[in-house]
C-alpha cells in the first residue's frame, strides 16, 4: 500500500458510487504505469547507454532518480491528498507523470534524461497515495477488501509485464517508447478520471505540509545513493565515499530531530521503535534491493556479456518475474500456519542459494535458473515483510504504516541499483567480466546475512491477518 492509505470509514458513508469499479480500473491503470516504470527500464538500460553515450554512474541514476523521488516524497504526497483533496492530487500527479514521460522519451542528453526521471518520480509520489485514498473512501466492507486485493496484485503484474514490455519496446520502436507509451495511456486515463472522480469534499481546518521533513529524508537518501554509486570509481573506503555517507547520516539525524519538533511532522518516528514495524520495513528494503539488483545486473549480463538483444533478454526474464509472483502466492498461503519468521528464514536462504548459482557458474542457463529460484524467495520475503509490518498496527495507524512500507520499498530499489552498480562497475562498463561474479556474490551474501538478521528481529508469532501481497 502507498502512503496515507487506509482511511477509516465513517458510519454515515455516502451511497456507493455506481461507477466505482470503472473508476478503480482507471486508477489501477495509472498505478500500474508507476510500478511498470521501475522494471521496464532495466531491460532498456544498455540501449539507452549506447545511444546517449552514458557512463555507468549516469545509467544507475536512470533507475535511482525515479525511485528516490517516488519514495522520498510518498508520505508528503499522502499528506497533501488529505489537505488539498485526493481528486486534485490524482489529476495533478498523473499530468506531471505523463508530461515527464514525454520529456524522458525525448531526452538527448544525460541532464534531460535524469531530469525527466526525477519529474516522473514527483508525479508518482503525488498520484499513488492519492489514488489509494480514493479507493479506500469509495469502497466499503467486503467490496473494499476486494478492491484492495486487486490493487495489491498490480505489483506482481507490473514486475512481470515490465520486463517483457521493456524487451518488446526496446527491440521494436526503440528504448524511447519505454517512456512514450505512458503518454497516450496517461492522457486517456486523465481525460476519463476528470469526468469520473467525485469532487473533493470541503476541507475544514487547514493543516500544513512538512516540506522540510521531506527534503531532509530525500536528501539523506540521495546523498547515500550518490556515495554508493561513486564508490565504484572512488573506492569503498575513500574519503569521498565515507564523507558522503557521513553527510547522509547527518541529514537523517536532522530529519529525526525535526520530526520531534515540527508542528505537522511527516511521520511519527515512534512507530519505527516497534519491533514488528521495524522488522517489516527492514525486510521490504532488503527484498526490493535484491529484486532490483538482480534485474539491473542480469540485464547487463545478458546484453553485454552474452550479446543478446533486448527482446530475448526480456523473454528470458519472464520466468524470473513469474517466479516472484509464485513465491509470494505460496508464502501468502503458508504464513498464517508457520509465521513470518520461518517464511523469512526460508525465503532469504532460497534467495541466497539462487543468486549464488550465477556467481559460481557462468552462462545463460545458470543465470536464468538461479535467479528464478532466488526470485521465488524474494517474492516470499515481500509477503513476510508486509505481514510483519502491517498485521499488528492499530486501524488508525494503517495509513502511516503502509506509507512507511511503500517509502522503504522505493528506497530499497534505489539503493539496490546503486550498490550493485558500483560492485560490478568493471563489467557494466565492459572492461572486465569479474564484476558480474562479484555482483552476484554480493547479492547472495546480502541475502544470506539478511536471513540471519531476520531470524533475530522478525517476531515468531503467526499472523491471523490476511495482508495483500506487496510484490511491486
């Protein structure tokens, strides 16, 4: 779920909107585009780099800039939807995202490309939490559960279709269409939602937006990501890398202090002191970082080292994406019986074993087979993460908790791409094959260590709450 999602329904809820299911379909298409724009780009990255002459660090920012802004501004977007109206934020966010997609597709320089991705992320951060707010205030009772189930399933579908669509578009009309395709769809959805979305109810006392809080947390994460990307060139223990990480720590500390004194804080940090929420957000960060790292590194391996085209690469990644969904579905059925701790241990161990295969054996078959096994574990980890973080929070805190989970989801994507890019820098740049081995080894070790950490921090209690499978 995205920020500020699960709003309480008052007893005197308005009569059901007769067009609510069509409205859900349109909002779902909009959300689907946002999710798609993470994995669809991974397959196109090598072609983008060749056409625009981009260095490894700039290519990494094509992924990280979008997810950084999406995650960094997610809670602010949810708060803005509460203050200014969900309809207004949905339409504005969709317009910004659509226009930014056009700019990104037209990019002829690194600055234009990254600028477009930043703008896409800003639009996504406005649109996603506001769209979910509309869903949770439009549906009630059993219909709400059904609607939220549909909403949650968009994540897995987005990951699966993203890799295939990225290959089809890049191999066909060109990588630009990875972004252009959002334009006609976005305009059609915008036109329909303008007529269909109900007017925002009049607001009472105006609150205020914690812009400074959003700037601090986004700047802190951006600085950390910049340090991780540059570590591939500067070195992991260089003064530049360590200095930037220190600056990131100061910015995070500043954010924490500001949240304690701000009149309208972005979030109540005390919720992160609860073991289930802290463990769940840790798992969502790790799972997303592992997933994006696998897609990022695997795409370059297949296209640079093996010499495959974008279409073949996309098709080879399809079983990987489908395995993620299978892992999530299997964990969803088992978690109520065995509990999140055992699911976490097994899932991350499977992820470690799977990614160790391409680290040990070279070739397309070991890569696809190993990463598919790993992705099943990653998919199961997503379920353990969302269940752990969300199952035991109070009803009135559900929006905040789901917003935090979604924020860490996007941050994990940005950090995963940045870290594996630096570790495999030589291979991505095409100067050595050893980077691929190091990259997959790093992913495997990270999964193994995270399995041990999960065993220590994830509560053992079995969940009686059914949680949507967050597979983004």
